[in-house]
């Protein structure tokens, strides 16, 4: 057997992602599909989309961005959301459809922060760690108060609880691509002087509070991924 064949064989062997057993090492990365409803609910087309990929043999699926703060934190007009308990049922249907093929599914949580348009968030002004516009959107965001930032931390934690209740096999935090968590981490978008800004350690307080809160709420055995 060639070296390439041995490597490919390993790809299709069972493995573990921390405590999570997966049937193979193939992972479908999160990709937007714009199949959610106008209010961010799971649709049958979306369920079919993920089920078809599970049917194809993928070991793990990570969903597209799923908003924790609707509408202020959505990334687009048809952004999936799990900001409220009423959305749990739809997500459970998605999970069950994927599980039918032995595939694991992880829900990716996001808050867009400044990287969204007023037209996507019902005419509101986007929010951010500091009043610095996103170079792609070019809309001046409103700086979050310390209290508001703390409330968004709790929204991530509450959303993670709903993710687990819906039956997902794990949760992923989107800390990349210029969304809110990344905005707090970066000195170029975070010029705050409170506990969430200044030194690197303080800029890390926002994501770390979310991580610690999820771990405390869901336990160390529930898989928590961080996209960076």
C-alpha cells in the first residue's frame, strides 16, 4: 500500500474529537446557504441540505453561522438563529435528520457585531467594541456599553444551552472573519478602556467569559470548538 493510500485509509477510520466519537475524520466546514426562513428559523430545505451531505458519508457537519442575538447580531437577511427557545424544535429536526446517517453535527454560534448592514438588522445601527467602521461595510457602529457586552456574553451562553437541548453534538464559537468575538480580540477594532479593552489580556476577556460560562453551564465533557 502506498503512503497516499495509507493516509486516505486513515481519513475514513473512526476517531475522537475530545470526548466526541466520530465515524470518520471528514468534517464539513460551516458554509452559508441562505436557506433559513426570514425570521431565522430552520426550514425543510435546510434540513434536506444537511441530510443530503450526511447521506454522502461525512463524519461531522458544522452548521453555518447561527445567531445568538436576533436581529442585532445577524450576518445577513436569512441568517439562522437560536436566540430564543421557540427555535429549538426546528434545530432538533435538523439534528435528527443528520443523525439518521450516523453523522455528528455541531452548531456554530455568532454575533455579527459591526460586520452587518442596517438593512439586515431592521434598520438598527450595528454595534461593536468601539465606534470604528468595518472596512467592508463602511457603516459607523455604536460602541457597546460594558453592561451590553456582558449581556451578549450571556446570550452566547444561553444559546449554547439551547444548542445542547436541541441535540447537537457540540457547539462552536465563531471567533474569526471580523465578527464580534474577533472584534473584541483585535486591537484594530477594540480601543475600549473598560475590562474588555486595552491590553491583550483584557481584549481576551470577552471570548474567555463566553467559554468559561459555557463550560460551567454545559460541563467539560460537552465539545466546545473555537474558530479562529
